[in-house]
C-alpha cells in the first residue's frame, strides 16, 4: 500500500454557518488525488489544498464522457467520525469503472484515502441535526488525444462538502412527475453505473418537471416506457396494501446503497418486500383506489424522502394526504439513527474512526 503524501493548505477557509448549509455549496480545505497509467498503475497518492484541476483540452473526459463518481457521508461522533457502509460505495465505483473501461480502484487503499482525508478535515463535519459531511469520490479518463479508445490514463479525486438537506423541502413530502417522453437508460446500457452521462440525460425532463412545480422526475423503462424505474436522484419504494414494492434491478436502475439498507431493515421488521417490475398503470390504479399507502425515495443525499404527489399524463395524484407516512418516518429515523450514532448499529454498517 503506497504512502499518501500530505500538503497542507497555507490559508484555511472560514467555515460556513452549519445551520444554513444547503447541499453541495461549500468545500473543505483539502482534496485527495492520485493518477493511473497503464505502465505504473495507480500512483502519486496525495492530499493537497482544494483547487482547480488542470486538464488538457483533448482530455478523454471532455470528448467522450469517460467519468464516474460516488456519494457517501461522514457523521460526527463523540470521539471522531463514522462513515456509512463505505466499502459498498467503493465496490459500486469499481462496478461503474468496469462498465466505462476505467481502471479499478484498490479497495482497501481507497478506504484508507477516505479515512485520512476526512481525519484531516474533521472540523468540517457539522454536528447539527440533519447535517453531515458529503463525500464525493470521482474518476475521469484524461488521455491527451482524440479518438475513441480504451482509457489509458485516469485521475481519481475525493472532495468533501458539509451539507444539510438535499431538498429545500427537507423531510417534507416532495412532488414527483412521472416522465412519459424522455428515457434515462436502457438495459445493457450504463443505467446501473454511476456516471455523469446518466444524469446529463435526465436534465431536460427535470427542467420540464421543475417548470410544473415538481422536484424530481420518476423514470419509466427505456424500451416499453411502461415500468417504473427510479427517481432522478434516488431509488423509489411504495407501500401498497401493506406490501413494500420497489423496482427490481434489471441493469438500468442504480443499485442504491440506501435502497439496499432500507430493504434489509424492512425485511427485519417483518414486512413483505417485493423487488419486481411495477407498471405505471398499476401504480396509478393504486393511487386511484387508495391502496397506495405511502411512497418514498431512498438515496445517500436525502436518505429517505417522502413522496406527497405523483403527476402523470396531466393529472396530479396525492399520496398519503401529502404527509409523511408512519413507515416512511420510522425508516428515516432508523437509518439516520444508525448513521448519526443515536441508534444501535446491529448490522455493523458504520465504519467508525477515532480522530
């Protein structure tokens, strides 16, 4: 395992008001970087002052979208900090890397890099309710030549940002627009990978939804445009007639770590949980006949986000009286309790570091 060199910033930033963070607006004093080439492998691991990244105008990422990223969080504890299931994020990043022909990360070393960077920046971890330190690892190809080919040179970076709620609504129910025209991904494509192109493809529909007063888009499958897949920034779950149903992972849906955790908790609580194809017609029927009891999104940024309205083909459907459902609240409390250390971590999900 190579050594991580540390160059400390000469001038430290003034920290923001942790009660007014928003999401992704502020960045810490340092970042982690290392490079890959086909001769040396991963090398030059270092923590450096946060700054712009020089990039060649012909760089692979700019022309062919060779880029992947992850998102996870660190939480303040009494004697240091804890990350929530970080190895799951590292493994998923390597799955994304394989799909986009980028180099795999050494898993244990990547965990070490995360730990050392956050330890250096521990004073940036906010301790107010609902806040955390968001961690954004990303990798991009930077071959300095044009032409579509397998990437031979890559850069890996980790940046940190103290954050509050992802949605302006906080834990209040959000309004979701079901998209029936654009598609986000198809099976066999990059839908299961966490890469920038998937999100860029979602922006047009997201803008249309925003103009109608909706927070996010709920995507349908890209072939039949019939089956529910995921919301733009999170996976989605429904409580229908007491059963928890969520779209199955078919290759076009991101395998969310919060999704995985929520399903494990719900099964432990004794709920019937089904991962299956859910048609939009069946979902709308459940809205109309009252069997759709609750709906929520799951993701690192928002953790659990209750859904209060669904819009489809010109009609708005209210879910759970536009209130936070009992199970939605319970699931949010359980997950955030584990993350913030106020609930027992029976499953060993938190990675605790004394700093």
